[in-house]
């Protein structure tokens, strides 16, 4: 599946989650507003009901007399509280009666001077000659408290769906990366194996068909070519098998005391690069020794130096510095190569991972070398790190403990 498809899926998922969050938010806000409006409606209904129950109309004896209303706020408050209690809307409140023409307060019943979040409601009485005004607290906090369960459940659903989609997308991208790595690995192994086989086949064909047996020098040369290519093939197979064996915890380890400087000299002498000028600077005191598996240590140092040569320009400068503290031996291998960008640097020790080289196709590999190096170093209870800047070079640092009791961590002890 193409990366653009993954990108479109990600955009759709983000849009879906955003839409879901918006819908849930709108639903919560509407529910809150409806609850507040329902409270206002219940209070308004209680006001009219209490007016009808408490304000007694005095009928005139003669038709010409004016109808009058007996206003008793204590009686009104008693009926009002009962109505609020019945509708589950009882809250602290104050009551006032105003002259409709002047707006002057003519009667007042104060329960609480400092109402929190009050709302004011009015009703006309006595043919709009007077106005009954009720100020009552709106229980916003109580309303929110009754909605917390819905809010939390909605938020939990959104978070759960978000985590599920994120995990799904990450898995898809990881599968895509693994598929690309597998395809690259197959291609690289095929290419790497094909080259020495072709060379050995050509040399063998020359021995058989061009009378090389009559020329001992030529015969010896062809046989050396065949032997060299078979050695390369054997090395490739052993490296792949070594990674597999080490990963399963079945690898053999034979710790021994190693003098680092002679070992590094041997590795440096074996470095070859066609078409490149390699300069290696070694800074290692003569007396430094370390307890480790010599076979594996040689392989990981050889891998790092080979990478320094492969991923460099025509003039290769490699600096190897070794120092020893009371606790550990530190081996730092630096080069002036093409460097590694920050986003790739954190993955170079992952299995099958190879840093993209753009249009540069002459560098082959399996993506196993540094993974193998990390596995071996960790088996020795050590640490391997990388520092690099694009275009300036890379430094690989290996730290191995000096304590003989800690030099090797068995597979059963790995955490």
C-alpha cells in the first residue's frame, strides 16, 4: 500500500475523531442549555401557581368599586417554596413587588443578600399595576455535577477510539516499513550473493576452458579468486546466521582477555575500499585489555569500520579512540562520512533498518550489522550509542564494563 493511501487514511481518521468530538461537545452543551431552560420553566410555573394560590382578589360590593388584591409576600413565599420543592427546583431566592408605573419597590422579602448566579423573573399582578420580581439562584454547579457521568463517558469513548485509531495507524505504518525492509533485504541479499557467485563461476570457467592448467601462475590466480569469493559467501551466510542465533539466545560466547590495540591493528589492516583513500588514526594505549568474546568483538568493530568506509566520500578519515576508566572501556569510532539525519539516527540499531541513500545505489547491506552490534554489546552488559550530523560524519561509541562478573549477560538474565 502506498504512503499516500496511509496519509489519506490518517487524515480521514483525524477528521472522524474531530467530528465525533465536535458532535459530543455540541450534544453536551445542548443538554446543559436544555437543563437550565427546564429549571427556568419550572421556576416560572411555580411563580404563576403561587400567585394564583396566595394573592386573594377582593370583590367589590358595588359594580362601580375597584377590584383590589391583597398581596401577602409571606403567604406567597410559602406556596412558592412548596411549588419549587415539588418540581425539585428549590433554591435560595428573594421576592420584590414593584410599582409598574414608577418601578419603585413597594414590598420586599429578602432571604439572602448575596445570591450566587441569580436569574430574575417577573410576573404582572393587579392588572399590571404591580410587578412581582423573583431573584433565584441557578444551580449551575449542580447541573454540571449531574452531567459529569455523561461527560466522562463521552470523553472516555473519544479517548478510547482515538487510542484505537492511533494504534491502528501506527501498526499499519509499521507493517509498511517492515514490508519495505523485507523487500530491501531480499533484494540486497540476492545482489550480494549473486556477485561472488558470478565472479567464482567466471574464474572456474576460465580454468576449464582457457587452458589455465598450463600456466601455474594464472591457475593460482584463478584459484585465489574462487577461494576469495567463497570466503565472501561464507562470511555473508555466517553473519546472517549469527544474527539469528544471537537473537534466539543460542549463540556461543567465550569471554577472554583481549589486548585491544593489536586487535584494532588487525582490523584496520583488513580494511579495503576500491576507489577510496582510507586514512585511519588509532588512539589506544598499549596496556588496555578487556574481557569479551573476541570473535564477536572483532565482528562488530569490523562492521562499524566497514560502514564508515561505505558511507563516506572518496577520502575517508576514520578516528578510533580508546580510553579506560575504573568502571568501563570506551571505544569511539568516528568518520567524516555523509552522516545520518536525526530522524534516522534513532533507528539505525533496529533490525533490517537501512538509512535511505537517495540516488546512491552502490552501497549494499542487509540492515543487520548494527543490530548485530547492539545485540552483542548488550549481551556483554554494555551500551552502544551513535552521534551524527548530516554531511559531517558519524561517531559510534561502545562502552563495555571492566568488571569480569558483569562482562556478559546470559540470555536468561536479559531484561
